[in-house]
C-alpha cells in the first residue's frame, strides 16, 4: 500500500449516505437548507405518498443559491443542526 492510497482512504470513514435535494434557502453564512423529497408507500392504503425533509448542509464556498439541485453527504457534526456537507451541483435552474 502506498502512502497516497492510505491518505485517500482515511479521508472518508465508513460508508456515508448521499442524498439529492433542492436548495430552499441560502441566506445563512456557509450553510444551505436542502429539501429532500422521497416517495413512500402508505402501509394501509398502498398509495405512494411524497414525504419531504429539510437538512442543513455546510457550503464552504457559498456558491449555491436557492433553486439549485445539489448532492449532500453525511458528515460529522459541524454545529448543533448541521451534519451534512454539499458535494456537488447537480443542476441549476435557467435564468428567465
């Protein structure tokens, strides 16, 4: 094993969850609020229901704006409510 390989492996500890969602707020410093929508089957009626949850994610460069679709990854606790970081921009809405 080379030192480069071991350094790359130590950056990520374990398997982190990744989610894709839409940025709803980017008004805080280095923080964005990402809304993740998922479909869940209702246990009694069998109909698929949309569930949504909002996550606060760390945005070091402050480059993401409201409306952007981003990918977030689980991270250690950064603050009281922030446990996610923004990895990449998936799509950005077109300006009209």
